[in-house]
C-alpha cells in the first residue's frame, strides 16, 4: 500500500485515500507529511484517531479543533466523516456539511462517498472542490432517502439509486 501511495505522489494526480490506505499512512508519518493538496483523506472518526493521535473523547468534544490542528503544517485535504462531516484544507479553511444524517453510519456509505468524490475529480474538479461538493451531495442523498426509508433502513445501494437525481437537481440550480 505504501508503494502505491508513493506512486500516486510521484504521478502528481488527484488522489483519494480511504480505508487501508489510511491505515498504512498512520504507520508512516513521514510519507503523510510529504503529501500535497492533490490528496484527499476520507477518514471516519476511528481512522482519524489513528492518523492524528487524538483521543476519542477530544475528537467527539471538538472535532473541528482536532481537524484544524491535524492539518497544521500539512498540505492535504481531509474529509472527516461523522456528524457533522467536515472538509478541512491546509490553508485553514473548514467546511462543515449541512447535509447528512446518521443513516450514513453504516458499512459501504463511505465507499459511495469515495466513489462520488473520485468521480467528481475525474470530471475535472479540483480535490478541494470535489471533497466539498461530494460531501454535500452524499449527505443530501441521505437526507432525501430519510423521507421514504427513515434513517435506519437506508442502504448504500439506495444512495447509488438516488444520487443521479440529486446531482441532476444540483446541476439545475446552477443553470
């Protein structure tokens, strides 16, 4: 995994790191410190604790503070998945997502988010904009699903089903 991350760094292309890649980074602080703003990390709270060294109690009490301190002296983008989800950047910007709910707290939802952000980058969005936009759209899909399924019954597959409509409506609002 470390070699794959090094290759992505060498290619200097937008790259999203999630799951096992985050675990590998938590073991290699030197590599993490060398990443640039082409990299988006998408940790949930447990992964973030491994990366940052913060305690669970501190992260739960002050997630925005933990995220900003983590990004200090790093040139990456972090999409901290949680309630609320946040995107932080190296220049000190912090975007707190107004969409989403606990229906996203299940296996596979983060994979949908990673795919969405990756797809937005593949279409030409900067990592910064893709992280913010993807986070918003992902949460908006979960909010819309809540109307029909509630928060408990929605699945990652449901997110995939509704996202095209969410994206279409989002695009319409800019035309």
